[in-house]
C-alpha cells in the first residue's frame, strides 16, 4: 500500500521531468541534424569543429572560469565572516536580496553606473584619475557577472561553514595548529562540498551567458550562448543553434558529474 502511494506521488514529478526536461533535450538533438532549409545533414557537427566555433568555445570556458574564480575568491571569506557575525541570517538575507531583482533591470542599472557620465566615471574624476571607458570592456562584463552570481556562490559555502563542527577547530588549536594550518587541513576540506556546489551553480549558467555580452560587453565578448541566440533569432538557422546547444549541454553534464562527487568528511 505504501509503495503504491509513493508511486502515485511520483507521477507529477515524472511528468514534469518528461515534458520540461527530456522532451526539450530531444527536440534540440533532433533539430541539430537539419540545416537551415530543413534537410537532414551532419554538416552542423562538422562546422562546429571549425576554428571559429572552437575559439568561441574556449572563450566561453575562459570567461566562465574567470567569473567562477573571482566569485569564489570573494564569496569564501565573505561567507566565513558571515558565520562569525551576530545577526548572520539577517546579513545573509541582505546579500541574497539583490538576486530577487530582475536580471535585465540590474544590467540596465550598470549601464548607467559604468556609462560615460555615470557614477563610476564621476568618482574617477573626483579623485583625479579622469574618465575612462569602463562600459563595453572585459572588466565591466566580468564585474557585473560576478556581482550577479556572487549570492549563489556565497549561500552553499555559508551553509557548509555554518554546519562545521566547532569541536574540530578546537581540537586543531589544542594540537598546536596555526590559523592557516587549521584552515588548510580542517576548514577547507570539510567545506569542499559547498565550494563545489557554488562553483557548479556559477560556472554552468556563466558558460551560456548572452544578454550581458550584449548590454554590458557590447558584443566584444562572444560566447556559445550568444551564438545560440544569433542562430535562433537572427539567422534562423535552428540546426546550427541546436548543435551548439547540444555541445553546451554535454559540457554542462560533464561539469555536474565532475563537481558532484562528494567527499566524505568527518562527522
């Protein structure tokens, strides 16, 4: 009876996965075997391995790596300090709060901040450096991307640090371990799952960014996500767009498998 009840409650979940995960993936795979005129072909896959698309792939991975790296470098000490504050849940809420704002609104806000007459250039003028071209640069793209993804990196790391058994830190101190040794041998290894989860949450969407590449980078940064958007909305070459999406999905699955291996910690 209990087994039948459990199977009954699984039906909505299975239907959801089938309709909104499996079916779209199969459609993308199906369209990848057709050219712009609707003829069956493998030319899209051959074209993907040309220098243009391979360079685009390397560029996507490079920018996603930089965004993830800078997010991690900022998020880990931030999460660590949050666990030491008195009202840590309130501070965490204030950090997560900006993620509730629409992404497009935040992108347009930074257009004003980094613009020629924006707050950033006004500040540079005030301190005597003078105005600079900040918008439509690699710096602005990475800065805005890190700002947007930072809460998603902080949250899993904060949870891992918050669940850390304090007696392990006391034991390390009693054994003569310095702060650096305690961090390297105790804190970081036991919070590695949170780091991997944060990297997964940031790296995968950063790999397929396309809106920020247009608004903030001014199309100076071309990623696989930009190419997919171009093929679907501009050139109407759904086959090539689907082919790029197939390789992007494969890369994402590989990253999920790579970062999903959990390390057994000390209980």
